[in-house]
């Protein structure tokens, strides 16, 4: 039986890039060497996080309003991870849902 790890980030509580890095690293138990930047985020999600994972970013509009371009850069990285999983043909994948 497949178990999907569902994690949730609340945009009302994540209003800076630093808060995002803290929230995701705690939720997915990132390794201690996680660099808390976008390159490190891509690397850790691509190599160290067991699949399947669904990241639900609820109230994402609040994060977007507070973080501006930083929000878009983070979402771009998360979408790149999704694309990489698809390109590699993985059955168990990383997925971002925003609501």
C-alpha cells in the first residue's frame, strides 16, 4: 500500500523566504546541512526526500503578497522538482498544490 506524505504550509504564517525554508525543512525533516536557499531546496527535494510527497500551500496568496518575487522563485523551484520527477518517469513523485 502506497503512503503519501502530505505536508501543509500556511501562507498566513509564511511571509518571508526564511520562514518558508524553516517550515519546509521542519515538515520534511531536511538534513542538518540544508543550506536554506533555493539551490539547496532543489537539491534536497530532488535527492533526499522520499516520495510520494504532496506539499499543500494553503492561503498561498498571503505568502505571495508578502514575499513578492521570492514567492515566485520558490514556486519555480518546486515546479522544477515536479518536472524532474516527470522527466525521470518516477511513479512516486513530488507534487505542489496551492489553494
